[in-house]
């Protein structure tokens, strides 16, 4: 059994997740926490629950999913792991801050520790995430899927009753539709934990999301 804690970054309502099992090893997903209070809250949660972070992973390379990477690196020594197709985004995080958010960041982002591909497995404790490649929002958008627990962290590919935008550089509606068709094949009971907004299930999205069909 896994336990999932969500932290919402108020700047753009981005969801950061900490996932752990009985081993107390944990994975941090999409650490977009921006303010000092938000950063302190995730460190406090990890330390108070005596967790050991073993992976810092991200569903894609947009800045709002990486604001807090430096806190995790400085506190636990973890470097972010992102799909290799989003390398161009990971090497331009500071530029994203200026172009999308109008801010000039003082701190440097940690380098990427590993560029992922579909064959990689993210292991922690007695559990693991497989990687589903879901381009569309960005070329390197991925979903972290735990088949045993029926949980999918979908980033900005699939939201509750919506999907991620495809009009930014590297986006593709054609690829998005293909990715959504693949996700629609997951079991209906699969819990969907998106990069923004509330959780849902594959079954609920098949019934109500106009972008999904089987």
C-alpha cells in the first residue's frame, strides 16, 4: 500500500506529490513549490514522517513543475529525472521564468541527474513506476504508472474533464490525441493524479471528458 501526499503550489495551482510505502522510501513528483513556506512544508512533511527521498522525477520540463527542485537537491542531494525529449526545456528553465512568469530567478537550477526513456523503471521501497510516453503537451511528457496500485500521475497530459494545452512550443494536438487514446486503455479504476486540479479516474474521464474515448 502506498501513501500519497499532495502539495499545491499557489503560484499556478500546480500539484507536487510525495509518494511512499511501508519502507519509508519516497519519490517526489513535479516539485513546483515556489514560496519559502511551500518549500518548508514539503521538507517538514518528509522529515516528520522519517521518509528517505530516493527519486525526484517530473512529468515534463515546464518550469511550474520545477520551481522547488533546488530545495530538494540542497536538502536531500537528489537531481531531477526527466524524459530526454524535454532536454531543451530543462536547459532553459531560467528563460522560462522570464518569458512566462516575468521574474528573474536568483537561484540556479540543479542539473538533470538522468534523462528518462520508456524502458526505465522508477523503484522505491517495494513499489515501482513504469513510464508511459505521452507527448502532446511537450515532446517529453510522460505518465508515471503504478500498475499494482492502479495509480497514474499524468502531469499536464490528462486533467479532470480536460487535457493539457498544446499551443506552446513543442506541443502537438495530434500527439496529444494519440497519447490520450493510450491512456484510455488503462483500467477504469485507475486513479488519475494530474499536474493541476483534482484527482479523477480513467473511468470517470471516459464518461465525461470530451477528449477521451475508447
